[in-house]
């Protein structure tokens, strides 16, 4: 290929990575705002999270279209092929993270109609743990930092352990005080959404590992046993 063609192709791959980074930044901001809306009982912020989810969906479609065009026109091989396929996979993971953040905001709107509960603090701490996980894997993607990606992959069990503790605490709350059942149920769903975001962050870590090395991380993914409702 000519030097011009090679540079054009490299620019296209960089553009694809930039789209993923931008999409990830939006999802990270969505999660942070959803947590803030829960902590502050802020309806306006919750509505903004819900409304902004459409933009993440749009970017997901843009990534799909751009990646498919690259596959068709450039016929990439080896590392370039993994780069594009990984972008497609990671885009889907980020889109789901945005959906979960929006789901949290919807639950916050309902919770805000109920009396405040101190049990929200435990769910917020779980969310902050997941938020840190998401930030680290997005940074790892931008920097192509394999060590950081493996670190995220290994921390999924921490999220599960925290989720299990929150689940038991909320279950005990409902059992001891039936008047808290409605609020605690919504908090349980929020906690489950947070746990699922952690799973998607770990999926991104595995995909990034494949993109860089062409293999999956060695061994079984560290995973706790999570009770409660499934996705």
C-alpha cells in the first residue's frame, strides 16, 4: 500500500478508538450522575441521565457502521482485525452500561417519592466501587495498558462480595420492617444494576486482553456467587 493509504488506514483505526473512548467517557459520566442522583435524591439529575442514554445508543450504532465499513473495505488481518472486532464488542458492553445507568436513574425517581432510607448508603458505596472499576478499564483501553486490564479482571470478585453484603443487608431490612419493602426492593434492583455494570467492565477487560495479545486471560474469572434477581 502507498504511504498515503497506510496513513489513511491508521487514521481510521485511531478514529474508531476515539469513538470508543468518547462513548466510554459518556457512560462513565452517566454512572457518576446516576449515583449522585441517588445520593442527593435529585430528580432533575436523574432525568438528565435517562435523557442522555439515547446519545450513547447513537454512538453505538455509529461504531457498528464504521467498523463494518472498515472490515469490508480494508479487509484487515491479525492485530488490525482484533482492533476492529474488539471495538465492536466493547461498544456493545458500553451501551449496556449506559442502559444500566439509566435504569438506576429511573429507580431513583421512584425512590424519591418514598421516605429516605439509610440503606441507600451501602448501595452508593457499591456503585463507587463499580465506578472505579469502569474508570480503570476505560483508562486501560485508551492507554493499551494490559496490566491495568488484568487488574480490573481480577477485581470482579470484590464487586460480587460487596453486592452480596448489600443484598443481605437489604433483605434483613425488609424482613425486620415490612414498611421498608418497597424502598428496599428498588435499592436491590439498583444494586443488581451496579453488579452487572461491574460484569460488563470485566468483559471489556477480557476483550482488551484479546485485542492486545490475541488470547483470553489465563484461568477462571474470579467470581463470587451473586444472589438475587438476574438481568
